[in-house]
C-alpha cells in the first residue's frame, strides 16, 4: 500500500490489494474505507490527481483515450514493449509517461492498428499451410 498511496485513489488500491489476494489484519477484503483508515493510521498520503498530471503520468485507460484505441490494445503494446510503462506493484494500474505517446514508434504502430495494416512480418519460405508437430514427420 505504501508504494501506491498518493499515486492512486483508495478504491483502486483496494481493488489491487484484493487482486493480490491480500486481506486486512482482521481477515477481511479491502474496501475504499479500509484503505483510507489504514492510510490515515500510517500517515500515508491520499491521492492527488494533480501530482500525476504534473508528472505527466497517464493510466492505460487515459493513454487509450489519447491515442484513440482500446485500453486492451494499450496493454498489448505495453507487453510488446512498444509503450514503456511501470506498475507500482503487480496488478496495479499501469503508469505511462505522456511524452512516450508522441514517439514515432508508438504513433506508427497506432496508425497501423487503426488502418489495420499488417505489421512487418518475418517471411517464411516453403509451405506455411502445413502444421509441423515435434516428433511427427513432415508432409509426405
């Protein structure tokens, strides 16, 4: 929680802690009010959206809106390392620096996605219609 405090709203922290399978000291699931109480007891900062905005950080949802693509596509581009992004902890929302969305590699990839242009593929010679399985002979 310490890594996410101040960076995310309490309900997002609660959802992340629940996805991680973590429970409160009493064995309960996390809820917004429990995160808030825990933060206050430990004197952890509350969420301030202006800090994320000032740092130029976006979530995957916000990046998707700016790029005009689906958030799932943004997550795919993160997995493919087209869009560099960080997570405070596993299952936390992705944080993306706004300026990376303007990079030529990201803009080109988004353009190809929107126009449904195929990404450059490795050409394979020979019969690509036959599935070869290990341990089995090729086509006869």
